[in-house]
């Protein structure tokens, strides 16, 4: 099982909408993440002071590439683009974080 951590950027004033959308995450997206991408133990935390989102996930498959991105995920990205900082393809700008310690 590989562990990944990364940060993303929430647009100012969008924290309630971000939480609302994730509370109602699409069942087909959840299924895609778990079954097809092998993601489990996925959490996203919000740093209120900086508006940075910190994400952590564990993954049993090697799907950490743009080629593995499916239509459901792209649809989610498009829906989230108005409240997050994104790339040209509407994927969230994300910065991988390097693990320096694990217990």
C-alpha cells in the first residue's frame, strides 16, 4: 500500500461549498476511486489560515498518472473548477508532499 499526501488550493470564500459538495460526493466517483484506482483511507483537511487543502490517501494500485484519469473524475474536476485553483484541464493544482516520517 502506497501513501500519498498533497496540497491543493481552495478559492477564498468557497470552504462551505467545498464541504457541501464533498458531503454529497457522487456514488459513481466513490466507486471509481475505490474499485478502479485502489484508493482507500482518503482524507482532505482544510487549513483555515491559508485556504490550503491537505489531502492524504492510501493506494493499492499504481494509478498516479494522468492517463489513468477517467470520465467521471474529469466531470468532477469540471464541477469543482469554480471553487478551486485548477490547471487548464480543470484538474486541481496539486503539489505532492514528501513523507519525512511515518510511525
